[in-house]
C-alpha cells in the first residue's frame, strides 16, 4: 500500500524538478548574456567613482610635490605646480 502511494506521488514530485530544470536551461543563455553585458559596460556611477579616485590621486600627488617644493624650491617638479596654477609655498 505504501509502495503504491509512493509510486503514485513520485511522478508528481519529479515533474516539478523537470520543469524547474527546463526553465533553468531555457533562461541560462539570457542570464549569461546579461552577465557579459554587465561585465563589459560601465554604469554612470562607476564612471563617476573612477573619475573621483583619479582626481583624488592627482591631488595627493600634487600635494606631495608641493611639500617637497617647500623644502627645496629649486626642484624641477616645482615648475609643474606653476602649470597647474598652484602657487609654490
């Protein structure tokens, strides 16, 4: 009796698995293309963050040069500060 009940329920349980697997197989190419597009493209916020990091690094570099020029104003790099409009201290 239990065996008969088990055999009657088994196809119903397996059909859910089969349907879920079929749906995963069908949507796999769409998800793969979407992931590829996300990896290749840059969102505006990502571009803004990258630009902010570049500006911050450049400001840090110019700050280091300015400190060196305070100690030794005859350095070649001090001319670079004048090009950027930063006064030598």
